[in-house]
């Protein structure tokens, strides 16, 4: 069993800064890099990004769908890229947004096992079959030192259709946040009342050894933060910087200056490729802006 993901993430952020770079090899981007839209182009793209960035950024976030579309050869590229990225010191968050029940969810979570061919540090998951549906993934993460990021308050235009719906007096998004808060609360188990944020030591306001391994996804381009993250105890993954309109100022506006936030940039960095130096420079510019 490795050190818990939250601890390893806090250490990576302390050493490298909080930037997460998405690896999204969609067809137009492969074309922009003058690469074929096939497994060979996928491999060349992934190798270039990993070689350029895995030694300097805290987190790399490959989007599973762009590898799955190339079948078994694409998955082989993903396996190799993940292993090489982790060997170079980056944490790997697999962006797969898995969500199911029972043995199926258990199977999805197997990527958090260290002996899995696609062993990663953390996984994005969807809670919309009910937060309890994710318990198999929580159990696997705890057993093997892995992490989860749960979709909570995303910033796509129609996200509020479901995320603003009410469960009693709380929004669906808030129920998700409160459930993740429970996972980060020692002694809390499914079926217990959700913990009162005021009664939970607020570890979400800073990085440290106590950072929890369970986080939420909250978009960096939201107009307002309409969920209460007090006492979350784990990190916030904040996608949407750069091409999607989010900025470092938006992060400060939504989360403050000291939150345990993992800002995510994809297109603004990847567009600088395929030159490795240009990729590193683009990531460094974002790292400097976030540090400022």
C-alpha cells in the first residue's frame, strides 16, 4: 500500500506547484501537430507530452476517451504513457468519469490497484447513479493509496439542469460535495448522517500532510461558487483555464488564495507542441501565473 494519494499530491504540489496538464489527443490537435489520426500519431503525441512535462508538472491528466477511440492499440499507448509519466515523477489522474454500480464500478476502480496494467494515481468518477454507487471505488482507493475526483459543480452551460436540482434543501451538487467530505472524515461510513461542515477540521483551505485523497471537480469558469466547500478535507480539481476562458484570477475569486486547488490547463499548453521546449515553456508560463 503506497502513501495516500492526498499526501502524495500535497508533496507533489509543494515540489512542483499545483498545475495539472490534460493530455487530450483529439483528432484536430493531432492534425495541428502534423500527426496522423491513428495509433502511431497517438503514440508520438503522447511521448512528446510526457517527455516534455512529466519531469516538471505535478499532475498529468490523460483523457481516456481519446485513447479508447483507437481500440486496443490506443489503450496500449495509454498504458505506456501512464507508466512513463509516473516513472518521471508526475502523478497521473485518469480522466474517465466512470460511474456505475456494484461489480461494474469495482471493475472500473481496478486502475487504482498497483498491479493493474493501467495503474494510475487517481480517477475521475461520476456520482449520478447516487453517491453510494461509488463506494467500491472509495474502498479500492483506500486499500491502495489511490484518489478520486468526483464531478460536483461543472461549468458546462446546462450543468445546472441536474446539479442545481434539490434533494431536500440541498442541491445535488452540494450533496456530492458533502458526501466527499464524509469520505475524508475519519470514521464516517455510508449510511451515517453527512458530517456537519462546521464540525469538520477544515483541511480544504491548505495543502499539507492531512490533505484527503477524495476531491471534487468544480469548474474554474463558474460565475459564482454556489456550493459550500468548507471542511471538504480534500482537493478541488478546477478545469477550464485558458482556452475555455478561465484564469488565475477566476481561481482566486472562486476558491481564495490558499485553497487546495488543482488548476487544469489542456489546450493552451498542448497547442504549443510538438516542440518539447515550447510545451515546457507554455506550462511554465501557467505555473508562474498561478504562483503569482
